[in-house]
C-alpha cells in the first residue's frame, strides 16, 4: 500500500496519517523530517542540504527523489508507506512515478472558510508550550493555560493573514497535483469538514479493511 496524503494546513493530515499507519503498519515518510535529520547528522547529504538552505535555495527535485528512492527500500516499508510533504508539484509526482509511484492519493478536502476558522482557533502558551484549540480542544478557562495559568497567545503563522497566504500557496501547488492523480484514477477525495472520526472511517473505507 503506497499512499500520498494531500491536504491544506489544518485539514487534519497529521492526525489521519497516525491512524492509517497504526492500522495498516505502514512507514511514515516525511521528506522535511528526513532532510532535517540528515542536516543534524552532518552526513554528506546533510552538508549539501545545509549549504543549499543557507543560501536561501530550494532542495532540488532530483535530490529529494534520490532520498525517497533510498528510503522506500528500507525494511519498515515492506507493507507500504505514506508520503507526507512530497510530492508537492506535478513535476515531483512524475519523478515519483518513475521510481514506482503510488497506489492511492487521499485528498482531505476542506473549504478555506473552515480551515481558517481552525487555524485562527489555535492558541499556545508562551511559558510552558502547551497548545490548545478554541474549537476542538479549548483550555478550561478561555485564554488561560490549564497547566501554568499563563495568558495564551497566537503564533504568527496562525493569524488570518498568514493563514490565507498559506492556503493560497497550497491551492497553487496542490490543485494541479490533485488533477494529476485524478487523471490516473488514483485520487480519493474525502470531505474534510466532517469530524476526525468520520474522516478516519471514510479513509479506511477507501483503503479496505
Ligand atoms: Zn502554560
């Protein structure tokens, strides 16, 4: 089972990925995490990546595909894998197809209105780091940290303006990707406005018991 999970910020990708991995014993492959790990290890690859990033450049598709190609040969991928954060573009999806491609693309689709509501509902504690969500997981007293009593704040990423910018980027990059997998007959669209458990159920129905 080779999967890619597509969804905008706050669509619930991370939560669903954890549930899918647990049920089907798949490997979770985040290209962002892998690059950061290589940089931290100061491997040859890591040093290359570090240099590219320090000059403000983007890691090339060739480099990322080379990393993914090696990663999916590892033991924990024998039942399959979920890719997170890759492919982001049609060009990357084409390169992925050259090394075996995927079986299914799960697209958690959600309206911008709902996503913005979720994004701006996020609150964090500047003192202890606890995080809350005014809609899904509110603090006991509004605006106050349950753990340490500090006044909660909003991350810069989670303002309306920043949220709108992140969603715009997502649409520009991912809509062609969604269309690409749709043409291949591999796209499964899930209504992301449902509750977390209903989304999970819909994904499991697509993947089979
Ligand atoms: Zn706190």
